[in-house]
């Protein structure tokens, strides 16, 4: 008589016929969940803090350096030196930022010298990342340039003993509309720093009136960058 312990259905696989147990496990307990997702959560918090730092901390830092002299210097020879913590890494911001300053300061683009990323000279702005140059640094430099231009008009008005309403700016000069008398920016500053607070409400040139900013322009110092001379 057959032993019941060894009886089996004719279609039931024997133990030695079963495939080996799979080495994966779909069960997920609390500990495994945090092991799998913890890294992603850390990255998310780091990114959140990074962009929070950019939008909040940078604003407070730049406001502490709110004088025109921190961002723009006009030499006696008319050279405009622009200071920014942003750096050129192939995105051509040396040209776009120069255009922004040229537009609101009303100077030739070629009169602008960009000082970028020199931490002995430039204001702190958290670095170059996240496509923040145009929306953050572009806005800052526009306000600095516009404030500087109004200050130069005021200097010319005092020099000529006339009202600022009768003056205009062009090509790095202040012009007396009534007399057509002109004086260049360098003669007004005499190379000294413009120790003037940048106003958040300073009127800037409207985009629809731009002649330099936002336009196609040969890259600044392109030969020096292509050859590596810079």
C-alpha cells in the first residue's frame, strides 16, 4: 500500500522540480522605504535650500552693497568698469551684461570692461548657477546703471547751473539741450567713485525702447576667448 505521506497529484510538481526561490522581495517596510527614498529627500531639501538661499540671501547681501560704487566705476578716461560675481562659462554673459549696462547708462558697449568673479573686487552674489544671471544680476546692474546716469545728469546740472530737465544723455555724455554743450562722464566723475545708494524705484529704460540690450551683437572679447588669450 502506498504511503500517504508520499502520495501526490500526478500534475503536482515534486520538490526537486520547483524553480529556485527568487532573490527579490516586493515587500517594503518602513526601514526599507526610508533607505530607498532618503537620498532623494535629501537632494530635494538641498535644492530647496539652495534656491531659497539664492532668492533670499542674495537679496539681503546685494542690498548691503547697495551703492553704485560696488557695481560700476566710471574712469576719468570714460572707461566703465562693471563688477559682478557671475562668471563666464560659455553662456556669453560678458556680452549680455555689458549690453544691459550700456543701455541704461547710455554708453558704447565697447567702453565697458567686465570684472567677473574676482572675489577681491566684486560683490557677493552666491555664484553662477540655475540661470540666475539675467533675472537677478541683470536687474541689479540695470538699476545701478540707471542710478549712475541720473547722478551724472545731476552733476552736469550743478556744473552748468541749470535744471536737470533740460539735459539728456547719449554716447557716454551729458548734453545741454538748449546750448548743445556736452560733457563726457569721465570729466564729471574725474575717476572718483559714485557713492550713491541704488534706488529700487529708479526709472529704467523700457524694453520697447532698447537700442543695445536684447539685440544681436558680436561677442565681447570673442577673439581673446576663442584663442584662450584671456
